[in-house]
């Protein structure tokens, strides 16, 4: 037989030999359907992780409620009834605090009264407002993961960007908003970017591990902020408090409800969505994104392919820092309008969770951020209505991350099938991978 | 079995989605809400103390009270909004970090009364009562007692963050030590604060007990045997260090540490009491009265005279009994103005 | 007496693929059974079923005539079945004894590990089968061949009498292969039975008593070494006639393309790995670099391609000095490089085939326009190369991680040899590949030569170097021991040079 024909017939044969061993190869659905199914399947674990975490959260609520114990003292039936009413009340408040009460929203819409409508949709606006800085911070860490870098420094980058943003916000006067606002945003991105690029540079030039250096840069940033915003510090407002002056109104991110001080959702959210699309475009549509992902997936192959691993590492860290910086900028320009000394409580660290939950995909990060925003908005409401401490969110968030990081638990719990090897996302290379 | 339990729980969850628990609390009565700062209600410091004032008011005045904890700067407005939407009559915000949000909401809601702990507006806002404390008066007494108790001739203090509500303790403390020196011809030194230099030791936060322990160990190593920590829970680390070292004393602030941190009782010399609960109670009583016509921008200053600040009992045998008597005289002197507890002088010298 | 091991009608389906299709197999006591087949033929699946890692959809397993069902490696071990995997499962920092004891530590006085007893037993086993393993040696200090014997000792220590060796020679030098064959002979002589998985025809013929050939999940024949030869086995394996010799005409060397002068390169441990090498490769010739692995070949190729700094000396490509130039600059001078470790250096496993075929040309038109990737052009290129280089993949979008080793290598070869180049460097281009793929890749390299490119092939396989090269240089401890014309090279002469014995 002619060799060439043999080869061709092999290519066309329906049963092509595949895979190192056949077990690597999975279903043969049409490509489009297979992809959709794969995407859906990849959502199963996060979904179950959230549900399971909420269930455990409910148990925590029940087990820490004294009235439940008292009711159990009167009999099992009473106890169960009390427990379920406690959970109903707490989670009712939780969901209505995160998403609003649908009945109330509809009634309000029909009533046509501004105040009623605003109060009804308020929970939703809180969820969106809280998720805005989360999106930026999550994108920062996710981009790092894509480039094989573990940016634990988002928190520090956030602080530095906050300082730079707020400075541009209050010290620069007389500019129209169309210039002042972008300038303040840019300042934050550049500040965070530089703060991120330094550990990147250290890694590229000396091989120093970015995890160590970003942590150290965090401490420097915290102390820097403490110094600048000390009651007598160079950036203090001068009323004896460790806070910066208020920024100029020309640097405000436009509000959706400008005259309502309680509704603080602002155009920062639109910016966050736009930046998420931009990050996606960068990662998957540009040569730079290809370089970042290649360095992340296999730095040796990247070097072999002629890419400059060092340059890519620095760029990735700078971009990651810039994204983390924008989370501070939007909080200051859109919500706070000043910077206090004790500024953030852990956006940068929550961001790691967000990137994991979003599988380091920009759109996944957006979804994860909305979830975390909802969790926090809901928790705040649950505290007010059901007296459940806000710390419950931390527990639920923590559990979600544990279940995402160790999907085996969820698979065992719900008896799910083992995934295909390539479904698993490898986020970062191990320690010491210079 | 396990499956059935989870199904049951999911059902409860779903039920909770459908049945919506609407606004909490009974319909009638005077409603007071407190918004904590990031320290949370069980900070064993001023949030806890403020909440105690509300609890007292619930018992004695029959009002309805609740609190909301904040985890981030951006939570303050969220929590105040909740209280505004719930129709709360008096909203108490704890700490200077809430000053901007409190002012904004107070101006937007003139029919709701507010009180803020540890901050005064200039100019005052009509419907906000500023609750401030002349803690220098009480810490002056603590400094006097410390100077009497020291065997090494060195006493120390440190703060959390350099803000007026913290440094006021240290100013009074140093003044008290100096007064003792003048009275007794001694030369007890103060480490950690100098009014003349307008500078002192600050750990930079109100959270890290580690920082507290380290700072305490440093002072002990420098020879101090009385340490006052003006840094909320950070002081627990310091008390720990003092207890481990033995032969030294710790001075707590805000609340009586023999009650809030009893395991350190054996090393607690005394506590500088900043009776936020008294101020909060006083405010609730004032505002919930039938004939209340508004704060009108009036503020509250806690002093030794109105029991807004005070000194807890000094540990038995730590100082001679004649010093205990002297402390009472000093107290009277401060109240009638013959003794300068230091803060006003310090401010005017800035 | 019933056979030690008997498989009847073993069938294993994976979604979309029939990995094992009613396979029957018999192993007699004291026999070596070779399981021969290309990568992806179903050998490993079958053995994983036997070892309890997979459960068959159909079929039965009999051990000494008794029907058994195996649910995991512990069942397999209990039944006396042991397996040496291609990748050793050893803890490098522990001693041989400690490694062998792992998982079944014998304990003295309730607490203390009884190392002495275990060590004594290992020495006995080692002596009994002529394994020559020191129980006290640390595993990381041992050569690969001895590490493999530690794996075998682990099985014998657990009283296994059916030993499965999965591609045992893939990692060994020719000398170590000889040693392994001796060990296997000694094992069967003392009553053990061995299943030997391989796709190397010579070894199979030399070692086995019976040969079963698998192709695409089916058993396509059972034979003995006496009844068969390399050619017949190869055609059974591949399903068609196979050309074992590389068909090539005489070389027509042209101008010098690669000129290496007094090259000194350091290895990973700051030790000099290449110490003053000089040689030339001309256009239109294939030069083969032979040598036992670890004698500086890796470092030499990496230095030429810019991946490793040159300490001293000079590298010229096409008359340009490229000493210490960047990898990209060297690529752009017209150099193709098939790297030694395809998964570590040559591919991004999580990427699709399409994204791998543009790994070093992604930034130039038509694959990029400015900073933008042109996915249509990338897809077109992928389709074309998949067809041209016969890469077997479900689609250009399949991650290369899901391809067989041979097809992964074809992706690299397609990428590197489809470009117009003047120099081609190929390191271990066929390691671990099946006959069909080897044949194909060899033909591609010869084609590159005939188009006028200079080709340098580095290989630890003597057969490969002898079949491919027009000239052969032999490396030993970072030096060139000698350069032979292909016509005057014999196994013996090359073997001596590789051992550093004589200068030819």
C-alpha cells in the first residue's frame, strides 16, 4: 500500500487512535455542545460549594442560637420548629439584603414612588457597590495566576493606589471632571502598578519569590499609609483624625442616584465590567496575553519559544498591581471620597479567593465578585434583622474556598464523577519556580 | 441518612427564600441603634462600653436597642442606612472613623438624633451630640498612682494610633507622674510619651496583641515596671508580657480590666475608666424624655465630676494607704480646677 | 497445571473509545510474556486493569485457575501481582531499605522501625536474584538502572510472583538494558513470571518466551520469538509493512552552516558540562551526536539554541556569530529545535494543538497583526500542519495533553520542520515513540537534509544515530571522543567511544 494513502485514510478514519492511553479521551459530542456541557460541568462544583457552605452556615446559626437550645429543652418538635424559624429568619434577611425582596420591588415599581422604589432596590445596589472593588482585586489576582504568579500583594497595591488616588483627588484643583476623574483613576492604576512591578522586577532579576516579596511590599505599604495619614502626617486632614482631606467633587465617579446618600452604587461598577472585558481581551486575543499565559503554563517552553520570561513577569505583575490599584481608586472616587488610615479590611486577600472561585477567568471573577458582594450585603442585613453576626459571611466565604480548593470533598459528598485531568485549573506553579 | 438531612436543609433554605422575614423589632417604643467601628461590639473597649450603656438603658428606661457591627470603612454608611430605614430614633456611632458618615446622614435626616463617641464637630451639628471625655483627668490619677507604685523609678505608656482620643491619656499620665515627683521630691521617669517633645510610642493599630506583647517586653527591658496601654485589645498582649515577667504592673484603659480581663487581675494596678456607657446612657435618657426638644448642638464631656471618667480601685497593697488618700485629694483638686490635668495646656501649647 | 495468570475477554470502554476489546491472555509460570504494541494500543489500560486501577466492563481474570476480582493495588499485591511503572515511585532522599519498607514498615518493640531486619531481607533478595543493590544506599545517588531494581525489590519484598514491567527499557542505557535482561532471566529461572510491556522489537525478541501483539485495543496475534522477526512483529503492530531502515540517498554536503569552536558550557550544578568542543555541520548532511545520556549533549544543544549561556568559545550559524544570542534571535536566523524533553520544553500541555504549532511564531504575520492574535490564521496553520504531518487529534482545539506521546512529538516536529530553516537541531527526537511515529519523524529529518538544511541529531539510541546520520560524533564527558563516517561506524567502535575507552 502506498504510504501516503495509508496516512490519509488514517486521518479520515472515524475511529482515530487517540491519547497516550485511551482513557484520556472523552466524549465525542459535537464541538459546540461539548464546550457548553464542559462549561456547565465546570459550574457544578462552585454551585455545590456555595450551597454546602450555606447549609453549614445555617447549622452554625442554629448551633449558636440560645433560643434553639431552649426550645429543644421543651421537646424535639419545638426545637426543630425553632431551628427552622431561626434559619428562615436569618436567611430570609440574608437574601432580601443581598437581592431585595421581589414582592416589595414589584409593589414599589407599581406604586411609582421614588422613595419606595429606592428602598426596594437598595439591597441590589449594595451588592453591586460592594462587588465593584472585588471585581478589580479579583481580576488582579486572576491575571497573576494566568501568568503563573501568586500576587498576595493586592492589599498593599490597594493601599498605595489609594494614597495616590486620594492625593490627586484632593490636591489637584480646578480641573473639569472629564480630566480630573480619569487622572485620579490613572494615578491609582499607576501607583498600584508600580507597587506590583517591584516584586515582579525582583523576581525577574534575582529570582526572589513573588509571594515573599509581595507580602513584604504589603507591610511597606501599610506603614507608608500609616505615616502619610497619621493625625499629624503629611496627608492628614488636620482635624486630629488619621484621615485624608476630602477629594474634589470633580474627581467623583458619577453616582446613579446622585442625591441619595444611602445609595452609593456608582459608575465604578460599569468601569469594572469594562475592565473585565478588557482583561479577557488582553489574555485571549493579544500576543501579550498569549505570552502571559504561556509563561504561566510553562515558563521553560516560553523561553524555548523565544519569549522574554523576565519581561513578561514584570508586565504581568505591573498589570496585576494596576488592577488591584483600581479597586482602591473606585472605592475612594465612588464611595468614600476620602481615605482613612484603616482603609481596607482584606480586599486583597479576598481577591485570592475570588480568583480561585472564578477559575482565574475574568468573567468567572465577575461572577464570584457579585457572589461575594451579595454575601456581604446580605450579611449586613442579616445582622440587623436576625442578629446573626456579620462574621458568618467570613465563615461561609471560607467554606466556599475550602470546597473550591479541595473539590474532592464536594465530589465525595455528592458522589460526583472524577473530572477529566485537563478540567482542573492549575493556578500557580509550586514554590521556588523561579 | 446524610442525604435526607441535606435535603431537609435545602428545603429549609428554599423556604427561607420564599418566606421573607421583614423588618425586625417591635413597632412601639423608643429605638436606639449603635453602629460599631471595625473593632466590633466585643472589643472589650469603647464599642463594648457603648453597648453597655444601651443595655443599661434597655433595663432602666425600657427603650429598644440594638447594634450593627462594621467590618470595613464602607460599612458605616450601610449600617446607618439600615437604622434610618428602620425608623430608629437615636443612632449612636462609635469612633471618629464614623464622623464623616454620621455628619452626612445627620444633615440628610434632621428628624433623627445622632450621637458620636470620641469626636466633636466644629461647628457643632444640631442633631448630633458629641460624646467626648476628659480622660486626662483620670489618667492623671493613674500616673500619680504609677509613680507611687514603681520600684525602678521608670513607668511607661504607649498608644495605638496617634490621635487625640489616645494621646490625651498619655498627656494626663505624664502630668500625673510629674505632679507626684513635685509633691514627693522623686524623679520617676515616663517612657513612651513626652508632652514637651509632643511625641511617643504608638504601635500603629488597635488589633495586634503581638505588638502589645512586644512593646511591653521592650519597656520592661528598659527598666519600666508600670505600663499603661492605650490601644484597646493590644493591651492584652502587654498584660500578658507583664504577667510573664512578674514584678511589674499593668494599667488598663477604657473599662475596668479586672472585670473585662480577669486573668490578668494579679498584675493590674488600676484602670483608667472612660465611662462611655455613662455618656451613652445619659444621652439616651436625655433624648428619650417626653419633653426632649433636640440636642441643639450641645455636647457631652465626661469628667471626674460627672463620673464620665474615673479611676478604678488601685490593687491592694500596691501603694501605701496614705497615697490612696492623696489620690482622693488630687481628684478633688482636678475637679475644682486647682490641679491642671494637662490636656488643655497641651492643646494650647501646640 | 493452570496458567499463573489468565485473562478472558477483557473489555474496557472509555467514552468514545474501546480501549480493550475482548482481550485474552495467558501467562505460564516461569515465563516472560511480552505485550507489544504502539502507544495507545491498550497495553497500559490492560495492565492497569490487572493492577486494579481500572475495573473492566467485561471479562474475567484468573490467578492460578481461580477467578478473582481486583479492586485496587492492594488486592493485586495480595494476589501476588506487582507492577513497576515507567515513572518510579521512589522517595529520592530515603535509603533503599526505607523505600522498600514504605507502606509496610516492620516494627520492633511496638515503636521502633525494624530497619535491620528489612535491610537483611533486602540483601537476601538482592543476592538471590543477582540484583546487586546496596540496601543502605540513598536512592537519589543511584543510577536509573539500579533505581529500577529497587522497584523490583519492592515487589519481591511483598512476595509478588507476577511482575509487570511497564516499558522498563525506555529510561535505560544500552548497558543497563543488558543488566535488566539478566535480572529478568534470573527471576523467571527461580519461578517468577513476568509481563514485559514494550514497543522495542529487539528486546522483545531477545527476552520473551511468548509475544502478544495489541493494536487499537485488540489482540492481533500471539507468537514466539522463534516464529517471528522484527519485520513481522512490526507489521503486526502497525498493521502494515514497515520500513525498518531509514530510506535515504547519499548526502550532498554544502557550505558550513553550524560552526562550533572551542565551546565551553556549564551544567546545572556549575560543573563544566561541555569542555571545549569544536565541530561543523554542513548544509545537506545529518550529523549524529551519540553518547550515553548526561555526557554534555543536552548542554551543547541548549548552548547552541541560546537557552544556556556559553562560557567561552564561539557558535556561528550561517556565518553569523550567535554566541549567547537570545533564543528568539537564533530562531530567527533560521534554526529549528526539537527539544529533548518535549513536555517540559517543547509544548504547553494545557494549550490546544493550534496554539502549540505557533509557539515560536505567534508574534509574526499572519498569526499576529500588531499586538492582536489572528485566530483564523492560527487555525488555518493548525489544520494544514495536522494534515501534512499526520497528527492524530480529535480537533485542532484539543489540548496537547490529551494526545499520545507520538502525536505530541509530531506537533513539535510539525512546528519546527514546517518553517524554512538552514539548521535543524533534534534532541532525542523519537524517545518513547512507537514504530510508526519514529519512521515518520526520521523521514521528515531526512527530507529536511535533502532540502539543504544542516541537521544535528542527538540521540542516546545507537540504532537511531546509525540509521540517520551521515557522520557520527561521539560525546563522552563533555568532549568529542571521535568522529566517524556513517559507513565506517560499527556498534562496537561506537560503543567503545561512548564508554570513553578509545580514541578512534
